[in-house]
């Protein structure tokens, strides 16, 4: 039986592996995604300067009222569109997609597709 600690270590290893592969892309900021059971958030991170450029989350107050009763994938699409719009306003047009330890499937894919449709290139 696998302990919780071992599962956590495996998850960290996967996300580190994905992040190391993204380093080869160069100076592009990365679009990092975090998913929990009920919520999803995304942020564009500039690793060169070490700070977050923009972010969007389903926990934001104005989004919580408008997304009430929506499916999780629809909320992920809205977050993808929102983070892409905010990134474009901040002057970021090209990013690397950091899916973390999550599979590119479901809510993660919906967020990525919505961000691409909103004009973010990756």
C-alpha cells in the first residue's frame, strides 16, 4: 500500500519533470495551473524575474457569483479566457504551458484551449 507521503513525493517529481522540460523553451513566462477538487487557478509566472505577472482563480469574488451552478469544465474555460485577457493586457503574448503533475485532459485541457482561443500562444 502506498503512503500519502510517497504519493506526494511522486506528484512533486512529476511536476518537477514537466517544469525542467519547459526550461528548454527559454525566456518565455509559464502558464502554471493548479487544480483542486472544487476549484481551479492559473497564473503566468516570469521565472527570470521570479514573480507572478497575472493570475485568475475560480475563488475570486466576482467569479464565484457568476459561475454558481456551472460545470467545472465550463468554469475552467472561463478561467483560461480570463487569464489570457489579463496576460495580453500585461504585454505577455507567448507562454509555456505548465500542466504540473496533471494529465492534459478534462479541466486542464479546457483551460488551455480557452486561453489559446483568447489569443495566448503556446
